[in-house]
């Protein structure tokens, strides 16, 4: 793979591959012609793309003449309508692989009608991906000599790895919640009910991702996206053992009302203690659900933007947890109907995980299944902050 962002690659970078005799291998392959329109060509294209995703990712470069795996000349490919061609390739990938993969396609003009086309495929953390076009139903990976079909033992290994990573991510959410409840958060926090938001990139547990604290701090200081929940003012971010933390005080600097922790592995933990504070005179307190949902959606957007700035790849798992909420309910003015409303019966609410496969997904739509659970806990079928089409309603 060319060691530059896809949008920054220039012809000079391709010439460098030629002059340095960078051979085809696990993360790069050269093609002289674009994939054809027949089934065999489409299967070959999908096999190439999926093999990168199932291994370490890479660049598939069209418009390069190669000899024995070595690039020898930039020829370019003639494309009358480059946008239409990119859409064609995009459609093949979207419809021909299962599950879907993360990738980008870029065309680089050489002259009036010739282009280089680069398909950059990201390493997948939910592999293996198979070619399903025209009943092909095969899995591919890559080695030094190019792509190859995965055998049964290799498939078993990839499936087991994916299951292990998924379990570790879920365990992270539960372990962190227990630590917070046991007063072992990165900073001392106000006691009582809490809203806990975790954003966990799959990369955090499927690779040895370990972002240096200096880089975290530099990015953190520049990003308004990484501020504690439900606050407009907070103390200056500080490096700590886990990564970098920012918090807002509760009368004194050493005790936090709200904090956000950016871990070295790219995971984010945000905790807020005041919005669910119980009434001093009543055990059954009212949940300001409209405010909570709106703020969770907004802060999830902010934190996703921060991860994007750190160049951490999706998918991103998001977990919402409400602790010490037994007996709480909504105000009667919250409801549109006379549902059989009751106070929450559980001590903690562990909303189901939701997954952002890309950074372009509408946050309110993806979060809805998790937010619905809070309403379910009070006897309501789902969030009433959405219209019938699933659009967020601003109250």
C-alpha cells in the first residue's frame, strides 16, 4: 500500500513505485486494464478486492504495465466517463461481497481521456468476506505471491478471531462500567446515577493499536469534539496513564461532574453524573429523556469526528449505559399516548450495542435501537423522539 492518504497520491508516487521496483505482494497489485463486463472478469475483480480486506488491506492500481509482478510503465486506462466507471466498480463491490467492506476508489487523470484508478481496501476486522457474485461463494486472502483461496482451517481461524475480538469489545464495556461503579474511574467522580457512553473502534482490540500520548494530547487539545458530555466549560486536558482525559469540576478540580477519557487504543469513555441526579426528597426521580437523547446524539457525533481525525477506521461500536436508575421514570407530559408507563425496574440499563460501519451514517438513525431500550424500561414501545420514518424530532 502506498504510504499516503488516497486523496494525496500523485503520479510522482506511482513513478516512485516503478523506479524502486516495488513488487506486487500482500498489500499492492498492478493491473493494466480495468475489470471487464463479463462474469469471469467481475469475479476476478471481487476476488482481488476481498483478498486485501481479508488480509492487511492494500491498493489495487489500474493502468500500470507489470512484468513478473514488477511495475514497469504507466499506461493509464482510457475511460470516456470516469464517474460512471467508478459507480460501476462501486456497485460490483457493494453487491458482490458479503459482508460489505471498507474501501475507497480514486481516479487520477493522466491526459484528457486516460486515468490511473486506485481501489484502496481497508483491512477488515469482521472478516472473512466472501465473493457472492453469480454463486461464486469463495473466500480469498493474500500472500507474497498474490491472492489465494482460503482453506477450511484458515476460514475457521478467521471466524474465531472475529468472534474473539467481538467478545473482548463487549467485555471492555462491562469491565469499565464495573470499574466506574466501584469508584475506580480515571478521576474521582460524583456519586449516584450516571450516563456512560463508550465508543470502541474494532481496531482497538483487533490490532496492537497504541497511539502515543503526545499525539493524543496534541489532537485532543485541538479538538472541540472531545469535550465532556453536557458541559460548555472544562479543565485543560491532561495526559494520564490510560491516555488523555478532560473533565468538568463539581465545586473542586479533583472531583469530576463529567469527564471524557481518550484511551491509547483509540477507545473513548464519557461519563456524566448530574443530568440523572435524583431528587433529594423523592426516590422516584424524573428522567429528562428529551435532553438526554439529544445530547447523546450530539456527543456521539463529536466523538466519532474525533476518531475520524485520529484516522481510526470503522467499524465503531457504541454502548450507552445508565447506572443506578431503578425507580426513575419520565414526566407524564413526555408521552403522546396513555401507555402502561411504569418506573424503571432495573438497577442499571445496558442498552444494546450499535455499530457505525462508516463515518457517514446518520447518528440518530444508528443510535435509535439503543435509545429505544430506555423507553422500553418504562413500558413504552420505543423512543417518541422519532417520527414514523425514523427521523429525529427536535423538541
